[in-house]
C-alpha cells in the first residue's frame, strides 16, 4: 500500500508529531508498505517527475528527529519555509496525498486534531487514519468535550467556560474563580496551555501566561488523585497506564523527557484493581463513542482517593512515538508497535467516509 505519513505542521506539538511520524513511517515500511514521511507545513520543495516516484524513496524521507525539553520555536519554523507561504499545506502536500492509498495522520494539536485536515481530505476523497472531522473537532475543544460528558453522564470535574478574556479581565477573574483549580486553553495539548494554580497570585499569573496560547479557556475544580490514561483501539479499551510526575507537575518537559532527566514515571498496566481497570476502560470507550470518534483515541482521567474516576479530556490523535501511551498499552496486550500501526491502517482503510 502507498502511504503518506503526514506529520509536523505548525502547532505547539510539532516536535512530538515529527517523532510520531518518523516512527510510524519506519514501522510501516518494515511492514512492507511504500510509506513516506511528509511535513504538513514545510512540504516538499523538490519533487521527482513523476511525483509518484517519491514512494520509492529508499529511506521513506524519514528525518532524524527527537523531542526537546522545550516547546518548538514556531516562528523559526515559519521562517524556514522556502516559499514563505502562510498556507497550512506546504508545497506538493495535497498532490502527493492524493496519490496515496491512505494518509496516516501523525499530527497532534490544532494541526490535525481539530478536524480541519480531515474535512479537507473528505472533500478531496483522500483516505486517512483515525476519526472524522466532526468528532475530531469536538474532541479538540475541551469545552465541547465537557458538555458532551455532562450530557451522557460521564463524571468530570465541575467547570466554568470562559470563551474570551483579555489582560483587563484578569483582576476580575482572579477574584471570581476558586483555587486550587486547573486552567486550560480549550485547544491546548501536550500539557501546553495548562496551569494548576493553588493560590490567587498563581491564578493571576496563569491567566496572564496562558494568553500566549489563546483567550478561550475553561477552569476546573482541581481533583487530586492518580493520573490514568486509557486508549481505545477499534471497539475495545486497552489497559490503563498511570503517570507519576517526578516533580509533582506533569508539564511538557516531564511528559517527554526520560525519567533520569526529570521526566515522569509511567506504569503500564496501572497498578489498580480489575474493577477499577474495567471501569476506566468503559468510561474511555463511552466518551470515544459519544464524540463519534473512530479507530483509536486516548482518554485522560483521575482516580481519586475514594476510588472515583473523573474524566479530564480525550485525544483523537494521541502520540504514537514508541514511548507514547498507546503503544505501551497495546504492548500490555501483546501487540507490538508495528502490529499497532498496521491495525490502525487496517481499521482506517475500511471506513467509508462521506465527502
């Protein structure tokens, strides 16, 4: 099968996406596919004639990439694009995707998880992995996800939606909002655009800092407990994994750096009772279905001290680096990384989408 693994883009999760894309591309090539890596935003500056010859590239165009301890410099990425266009699709991206049997979406954050790429591909008749544009868009917006959870009875922390605020609103919001709390930009990811203030002073600073990511936020009551994440693959849930932050805060650096460098400790399967494992899995599956997602997803939740589960959010295109949660949870049921990638391809290719 000719497969384009589309990654990169221009979201704050660009670096994670690059590693996901390169890892998936190599796995699919090992599985026998003609897979090539393509950066959504930078595209392909020089291409052969015919364009389809790209699928015979001996290295699959895979870059040597890694995730750094800090978020990517997106302005530097923009400056590095040869044509200096602001279009999300880089040179020749749509053309080569149209030649593929399937596009594996190795994208994260706004570029890929908000449904815009899926909608464009539906209109162009391009097959792709994962959920469709509507479910992806709803899952990306944390406020809409919370509304859906409330409607279908999925337990989640009490919350307040703040659709727009400015610097001038910060004193009023600091006075109105209760602490401790969790403050989230509605379309953030990889723990970017997230703050967990315990005091009014920390809340004011958080509201100021988060404006760099967006002005639409939601504020939740902070639920203390064990941090679990549960993947869904096809029509089943996989064993939950637990995250134990080394520093007490699961920020971008803690999420993606090795434990020896201050990263988080991850336990998979989580050391919880069979009853708790099943309950967590069923909650993840219920939310996956309520949002109309397809193929795979990953739901984050808290297990509090009284044994209650609280859903936080869902990821429609979760990380697929070899060290990511979904591959670890798949491994817990005997599925290798290459087998997981192949299963995502198989399930996605069978979907009949409407343009």
